[in-house]
């Protein structure tokens, strides 16, 4: 059995999108090898969910933000001769570490995303990260933070950029080149993509706006 642990799947957001990619890949991988796959989500509603991504259906169970239920369910799954657990966020690393006690031979992979590991985490999360078999980072910069801030050995870190949706190229192929609106400004255009939330100002869109007048003079 392979186990996937996710903070949330049925919601908007980059972490959630990356999680859906992982869930679909885990399901396809196990199905092709005649293995079982158990997917658990901490924050989704408690019923059994079915989702499809790129033609691949995957099924997961939500735990309705109940951390105790989520941990107990993960431990029960680990006892079923689980070979691998993949946690899609470092916040779930302590659950992965607890699963080690009921399935000591189970391999452990933990995914990171960026700001979640840029500052030193608590002792339990740091310990769980440093003892994982593999820690994934979407960029070399985040990989450097894993080593410097979390104490993860370099040989346990792999850089794996998050992928585009499977239907991305198909969507592009069906789109004709449209002319911009009549009042669209001339010249070069900068596109930024992100949520305008005060908690996400670290993404720097306001910094870009402040810097633009200086750039225009050059």
C-alpha cells in the first residue's frame, strides 16, 4: 500500500493544485502495479470524495479538520504493510514521523512548497523533516532553505518543480490569438499571478508596482 497525506484537496490554491497532481500520480502508479492507494485529507469534509485530473480519477477521505481523527486513520493505514507514505506539506511531517513507529520499514517522503520552510520550524517538524527518506522542494532556493534553516541533509533533498495541469497544452491548442482590448496600453506588459491577500504580500506584487516608475525611466 501507498499512503498520501494532504492538508486539503477540494479547494483553490497552489498547494491544493499540486496536491491534486500528486494524488492523481499516486493513484495511477499504484493501479499500474496492482497496489492499494489510500489518500487522506485533513481539512476536507468527512465524506469519501472522487475527483478527476487529466482523465485519472482518484478517491480520498476527508477528516473535517479533525487532527486526531486524521492521525489515527493514518496510523491504521500504515499498519496495513504500507511501503511508502507521501506527505504533501511539511505541517504533516509529525504525523509521518508517528507512522514510523507502527511501520518502521515504510519509506517517507515529505513535500515542501516555499515560504513554509524559509524560517526554522518547531522541533517536531524539523526532526520529522530531517529523518524523512526524501524531502521534495519545488526550487533550488527552497532546497537551500531546507538545508540551512531546517537542517535537512543535502543528500535527502530533491528539487522537483511542480507541474502544469495535464490538459494545459490541450487548452492552449484550442485558443486562437485574440486582439487586446482597444484601450490596452502600448509597450511591454508584466503579468503577475497571485492572490491579493495581506498574508501573501511576501510574493512582492506591491513591491513590483512601487518599482515600476524607476524602471520606466531606464
